[in-house]
């Protein structure tokens, strides 16, 4: 049996450059792994795919990205045998944290090991892109620039370490809804991607905080005022910077130290009904 961690991500930047002929949006974003992770156990079986989910009311069938990853791997390489997957969910769902994509990436890595296929990172990434736009990033994580529909990746120097507080209000936001409602004319500010890349390259924590920007914030905040309230509490509670991740609704705060992160998390738990997590940024892992 293999045991793997499927780490969540946050967006340091998210820009939408336009609509593509294939219906997806052309994006440019800097994504960052955090230590918060689902636990994935994977075991070879006689045939087929089975999935058990612990810790969340999540479908355990072909609609689940982890199930789809295992099924794709078996089908693509005409493998004899099957896979049993057990997910212990810790990353909140529909949160803008890529929990489902992270699970799928972990399953692809695990299947490659279980069935001794010897796929390299590029081959795994090609499979990952068939499952979802965030899955290729989640294979290795760390700090990466994502373009195309999110599957074209450029690995960056690991971000200078931050403690991170995540707060997910009790609402779900559909990624398709957020992208569909996005109007470039209403975006108050677009990311300065080159500025963020320079800040990451220089290891300049202050500049990283200054360059945080997500064009989907304006869409989701307009519908869900709780996001603005969470950002305000975080800023007043000592955050170096606070922003919504992905299409939301999770808001993250970058913190100077663990003591400050724990204090802010306590404040958020007392003053809001959000799910709150204390975590930290995470470097890339070896495939």
C-alpha cells in the first residue's frame, strides 16, 4: 500500500487574458503549495477502481477526480489489475484550494509507482492535463507560473517561507460560475506578473505581499460579502497581506510567524463561521 500527501494550493496571482477557442479561459497565474493536505492511500487490486472517502460528503464514483485519474491510468496503459483508493479529506471542498486536483495528482504519482510504468514528469503532466487544469501543477507543487488554461507550467524558485491562515466561509463557489461572470472591464486591478516573478526570484517577502492580485476577487466578493469581511479581519489581525484564492471563497493571510498565525486563526474562529486552518507554504516535492 502506498501513502501519499495531496497538498492544497493558493494563488499568489490570477489573471484572465481572454477566452480560448476551446471554451476555456487563457490564464496567467502564480500558484503556491501549502502544507495542508489530504491523505491518499493506494493499493493494487485484481480489477477496476474503488474509492472510499473519509472526512467529507464527497462522491466516491467516476465523478471524483481521484477515481478518474486511476481509471485513466489503467485504461491508457492497458494494465492488468485495478486500484483501491482511500481519501482522507482535510482540504475543504469547492474552496479555491485545488483539493480534488491534488488528490488526482497524488493518484497518478501512486499509480506510476504501483504499476512500475516509469513515466517521467512530462508524461505524467500530459495525463494530468486530461483530468483538470490544476492537476499538472499539483504533481510537483512548490511555486510555479501557470499559463494556457493552467496546464503550461514554469517552475520558479521556492517562495520565501510564510505561515498561512486559510478561512473558508460556509458557501460554495463554482469555478465555472466565477469565470463565466468575470468581466475584464470591471476588474479594478490586474496582476503585474513580471513584478511577482521578480519578487519570488529575489526572495523578497515584502514585494511578494505587495504583488498579490486576483482578478476573480471582484466577481466573488460582489456576490459574497463575507469574503471582504474575512480580508478585513485578517488585515486588522496582523496579516502581511490577505487575498482570495482561485475562484474562492477561501481567503488566505500571509503571516510573519506561527504565533501571529495562531492568534489570527483564533480570532477568525471566534468572530466568523468560517472553517479556519493554520498552515505554511511548501516547496516543490520530488516525483
